[in-house]
C-alpha cells in the first residue's frame, strides 16, 4: 500500500483524515512512492492552535538554549546527510551529489541559526537626554509560516524554520506537495534534536491549505518561495491581511561574457549553471550574453552541452536528473517548440531525450538556442528546464541594457579578466546577486539571499541579518531612573535638547 505522508501537529506525527490525496512520484519512473494528504480544516486549525500555545513558552526559553537546539539539529542533519540526500534524490530526481548539496546548503543556515544570541542583540545609548538612556531588544513575532517549492526540498525549508524558531517564534511549514518526504524527515530530525512540542508544525496540501494560513488571524509572518503568479498572490493577500510577507519568485538569470574572459572556464561554467539540476534552479543561468565576436565560443559551447547526459540519481555518471513531473517536462518541450517557431536557432535540441531503461522518465536533454531576441517567449518567460539562450552584442553597455530591462533580478554573473569591466557591471546592473567569474552567486547564510524586481516581493530577504529582522520586532525602551523625585509640573510641549 502507498504510504501517506504524515502531518506534524502538536509534537506528533499523525495520519491525516484528508479525503484528497496528491501522488508523489519518482520522476524517473512515474512510480507512486507516497501520497500527500491535503490537510483538513480541523487539522489546519489544530496546527495553528498548537503553534500559538507553544509560542507562549518557547519565547521565554533563554536564547542560548534555543541556539543549543540548533547545534544539536545541525549535528543530526550532518549525521543523516546521506540518508536525507537519498530521500531527496528519490522524490525530486536530483543526482545524489546534487541532493547532498541541497541538504548541505540548508545545514549551513542551521549553523547560522546557532549564532542567534549575537544576532538578536539590540542597540543602546546612554544619556540620550539628561539622565535618560535608550536601548532596544529584538523580540519574536509569534506564529510564522513557510510555504516552499519543489526544487529545493531541504535547503528552502531550512532557510526558514531554523532562523524563525531560533528567534523565539513558532513555525508552520507547508512544503511542496510534489516533494514532501524530505521536509517531513527534516521535521523528524528536528524533533529528535529536542525541539519542544508545538514549536514546529508541518501541514501538507496545496492552495486551500495555503489560503487557510494566509487568512488565519494568528499567523504573523509568511515566507514564500515559488513561481511569480503565486508569489504575487501570496504577497498581496498576506499584506492585505496585515501580515509581514517575504515572497521569493521566478527568475531569468543572465551571464555576460566579455571577450577577454578565459574561453574554457566560461564554457565549463555555463554548462553546469544552465543545465545542472535540469535547469530547475532559481539561480540557474538561462541567458548567456556574449560581448564582441562570439560565434566560435557559441559553437564550442554547443559541442560541450551536447555531451551532457541526464540519468537516474543512482547513476554516478548522470549530469542531472529528470524534470519533476510530466507537466513540467511538457511545458519545457512546448517552450523549445515556441523558440524554434519564433525564429531562434536551436543548436542543441533536448526535445527527444531518452535514458536507457527509464522510458517513462521526465527527460529533457540540454538545449541551446542562439540568436535569441528580447521579444521571444523563450527570453521573456522563465523556462525552468535545461535550456540556455545565447545572445550577442557589441558592448558591455548593450549587455547591461538587456539585463536591466529584464523583469527579473534574482542573479547574474560576468566573466572577464578586466577589473574595470567587472566593477562597472557590479555597480550598474539592476540585479540583487552578482557573480564575478562565478556563475551562480548564491550568498552564504551570514549574508542574505537578495533577489530584486519580479524575483522578490517584500523588504527583508532570506537568511542572514535580514531574516532575523523579518522574524522579529524591535522594542525600543527609553528609561529614566532619577535619584530623587523631580517635580517640574506637567510637561505640555516637546522639549528642545
Ligand atoms: P509554485 O509556485 O507552483 O509552488 C510553490 C508553493 O506554493 C507550493 O508549496 C505550492 O503548494 C503552493 N501553491 C501553488 N499554487 C498555489 C496557489 N494558487 N495558491 C497558494 N499556494 C499555491 O512553485 P514550484 O513550481 O514549486 O517552484 C518553482 C518556482 O519557484 C520557480 O518559479 C522558481 O524560480 C521559484 N523559486 C524561486 C526561488 C527564489 O529564491 N527566488 C527559489 C526556488 C524556487
């Protein structure tokens, strides 16, 4: 019998009473490996009630103790690194090494959460007026919520709940219905690390369950990662309901290649950053903008891309895995067809990709388009597949114009040996995360993940100091402790210092 993914409510892993189930499939075979329940209204209410009740006691737990929970959790995650990567690879199709990277990037955020005491320090100033001191404390918000996408089932939940909980909040995670097994195992290990009852809840489902959380008056903050239309919906509804919202969304990341760059370095980097993880990364490079004479580089890139072979996660030689679902595969195939119809030159075509022994896998081979223009659908839309678009321009200014006029601003990179070109690019580009001779510039967790424009809706970003601010309130106290009674009568005006 197919197992149903459990809910984690009030400290217990429980079978849902849901009547609606969503199959979780192995993307290389279509075998149903589990079912995601769509939590009932009663279960959603119970999760929020438990998180609300747990907040009363969890917020009083001293901050070094909360940090110690994160240290134990970090150690357990490391101990179970391979096991987590196996679960992740089975449900997502990622190669084992890439699945390990997904888990590792999450572990790094837990390490950051273990530093929470110093991150929660406020500010103070003595004698802001005669005999008066001002100081501030960072206090938790209450019940926080995370809604996560399919493509990083370990890393993205770990961007959220460890930092929120370390700040003294309680947390409800609603993972992607497509890949719920890894987040559920993350929750089991969190409980095993000693997380008190109710501090973390995991509920499953889709829009209905998300809507419940968006409309629940006890939910104070919502972190979302996913596609642009859903991010906009979450941001609008959440802020309409007067909640704090951060919503990370889709992307179209450009890499600009200057003629002075090292050719082989560029080609190696573009291949990995464009089709790695089947292009299902929000920081994947999907557009390569070549400055100056480029035809030979693009031809060589095509040769290298054509050599890349997808495969199942157990195959050590597989460069990447299948797409997450048949629907995702069809969408990418349709986009490739559109690119050809709109006049781009398809130099490498991954449409009819097969993998021996896995006829039902959601395979798409590496795909390279040349002579792509800004008007084409393959340029305008996020494809979220192993497809790279190449464009050529004469100057860095023209490249900047292309990147800056794009609606997205998640990540970008420049390849060059010229410091002045790199400096100009980093300064003028309107994108939140910039790599210089680094294709996918994802900041480590002591910085923040800072997408711009339509790649992010909100103010404070994920992890780093910004996440601490997102998951907390600042309380500023102004105090006077006179040594003897002062009687100057009522004060009716603002006093000039
Ligand atoms: P998605 O938007 O389909 O789903 C994300 C989450 O929202 C899931 O938990 C899902 O159940 C929920 N959801 C889906 N439809 C909903 C609706 N109508 N109302 C309320 N909730 C709904 O995204 P996905 O396909 O799982 O993930 C891929 C997308 O995520 C890509 O666009 C990718 O660029 C983006 N992404 C962005 C970042 C980033 O940091 N900017 C990181 C990873 C992924």
